[in-house]
């Protein structure tokens, strides 16, 4: 592959770009972003910087005294973020999971923020760079870690995990109905040095392929989610967002599969309806706290999906922090 071809593979198209930035700014219509909006002061967070698509656009609407804290696990993403920060003093870079947002912000002497956005998808550079081990279409060592500087790779985990545990992971995190026969086939492999060999093993073990979908899709998703503790981090991050958001602060989160989206939906619904304390005894008081406004849901436009097929499964869910009672 030539350098120019490789570069084109690693380009990343930011999903729901204007919709997410409009949401975190509290702008009701995406078209209003094209107008001369007053620059916003305050503190904002991009919890998943990636290659900075959302951050770059958001910065266009932030005042000179604003602060944008960007998080990412991926050292390659952090390198991009630090390079961007060299020319923009508003940017603070954190190499960490967004699950640690409270402590990370505290280390920057930040207690509350005006808006948080997160894109939970795997970035195109991660998928398209075979050496990262995410892809079943390009060869590389079976890694799949978001943060390659720490932790166990999927290949290392596969060497030690038992067949039953592997099958349970494939079923729980990939919703793979043939998890047991696939796990059996994977454990019969001699080594896990090739993503293409792993994908072919899964393909041979899979008895019923869905048209237009690679038979290894769900299994690769499951192993990636498990090794990176993605769902656990999402749940911790969502709970933490209530702590760090100011009243009227905005939360905007993009998800790409049902396991993530279900958790985000349930979290937003739960905290927009008001909660009784767990130890509350009847009769229940007539008023109770509500922490979020009614959540909103946005899908990519048909035009965006046509231009970027990876956007087809994306959902943006958003809400505002509030401390009102009803």
C-alpha cells in the first residue's frame, strides 16, 4: 500500500458533526450554526477526542476565555490533540478514560462544566489501521486496545481465557447467537497473531451469515467492548456527568450499537422523570428532584449516511442538567 493510499484509509469522517455541536451549545436548529452566533464562554468537555472533528467545530463558537478539555484513551488521538493545543490555549488535553472525568477535571481545578459531548464509536483510523487489531478486513496482531500503552490485548486474553467465558463474552457483548460454537473454534487456534486468521476461523464456524454483514462483526465487537471495558466506562461516565454539569449544562452522546444506546436511553429517561430515594418510605412526598430535561434523539440525515455509511447506526441523545422539582 502506498503512503497516499494509507493516508486515505486513515481519514476520519466525523458523525453527526453539526448536530452534536449544536446540541452541546444549546442551539435548537443545526442551521443556526451557520449564522454569526455570539461566542460562548464557559468550560466544555469533549470526552472522546478521536481526531478532533467535534472539538474543532465547537472551538469556532467558543470565546477566547473559554476552556475545552479533551479526553481520549488512544495515544495516537492524544498526539493529535496535543498538536492542536499548541496553537490554541483554550484546549486542555487528558490522556485517560472519560470514566475518570471527575478526578481528571479536579486535577485541572475544574469542578463544574457547561457542556459535555461524547462520540462512543471506534474511529476510522483505529478501524483502518490493521496494526491496531480492530479490523477483520486488514491483517494485524489481535490487539483491539483503545489505549495501547497499558492493559491486556485481546490476543493475550484469548491465550488464557477458557471456552465458556469466551462464549459468554461473545453472547453478552456481541449478541452473537452462535457464541458457543465460535468460542470452541477460536480456542482451537494455535495462536492469535493475525486478525484475518481469527476472522476466517469465526467465518468457518458461523453457520448462518447475515447478507451484507461479515460473520465476524459481532464477535470482534464483543471482544473489543470487553477488553476495553467500554460499557462499564459508559455507565460510570454517565453517572459522573450529573456531578460535573452545571445547571442548564448540556450532555450530548453518540452511540453506534444497541448495547450502548440502551444504557444511554435508560439513563436519560431515568433522570428526566425524577427519582425517589431508594430508602423512601410511603407515603411518597409530592415533590421529587429531576436531574435532566426531557431527552432528545437525533439520527444522521440520509445524505450523511450516503456519504459515510459508518454513520448509519449512529444515534445522538442529549439533555440539559436541571435541579428543578415537580
